């Protein structure tokens, strides 16, 4: 499948669905950018979610994954589809009243369960790092991390086994250094409800 679905073809899916946006955005990391990736516009099409999730599943098929977990909201449907293809359980982590990422709804990780973390877009890796902490605290085994898109401008090292389908280098700025803010261009915040600082 990897030979068929090249990075150029995957990028064309994002463009065709309107998932690759241009403007002035405040990302969930708190950083500003002129580029935003709204993966929900891709995931709304089951056939595209199937293709992208299959690419992730193929990378971890021989790792005996017990649980696939993603952060709410972006990782929920991805975790479900990847877990289905790997014959694993699908969980999601979400923020509690104190805005701390946690497992709720009776979800559990058992000691030594083999865990794959999935995400739609990784910018700083903050949400993924929070889930890594959950995995370690519950004494499960982190086997790998995967995402549809890595838009970090630095080489992220989140796990020994990590896989990003697309790597998009889009400019990101601190608010007080943002040229779009300096030009008084209003921004939108299309992502997560809470702004999460890198940890």
C-alpha cells in the first residue's frame, strides 16, 4: 500500500477535501501559523480514513498491539480504525475538569499491555506526551506513535518507533513574534477548545 499511496497522493487528498487551510490561525499549541490542517475534513470520508489508517496499521502489524489510543477529539476515529485493522482495543484520552489529559468512561490500561498512540496532527507533541505519561504511569508498554501529519519544524523524537504519513513544514510563531498579528490580521482558533502549552 505504501508504494501505491505516495506522499504526493496523500497530500492531494488533504487539498481535495479542503483540509489544508491558509489564513491566520492560533493552533492548539498556542503558536500562530498561516497554515492549518483540519484532519476532520479528511476523516469525514470513511474511504480516506481507511486509507490513512491502513498505512499506520501496516507499520505496526507485527508489533502485537493490544491497545490503540488517541487524544480526543482528533485521535478518536483514527484510533478506532487502526485498532480494528490490528485486532486491538480502541481507547481515547480526554481532558478532565482541570484540563488534564486522562482516561475516563471506565477505560483502563492493564500492566504490560502493548500500546500504540495515534493522533491526527502533531505540532509540538504536547498532547501525545501527556498520553505517554498515562501509559507509563499505568505500567503499560509504549510500542509506538503514529500520526496522519507531523507539522513540527524540528525533528520530533517521541518514541523509538514513530511514523508520520505526511511531514509538512509550515511556519509557526509565538504570538508576540507573529508577522500576521503585526499586520493586524485577525486569527481564528479552529482546533482544540483549550490551548495546550508544550511540556
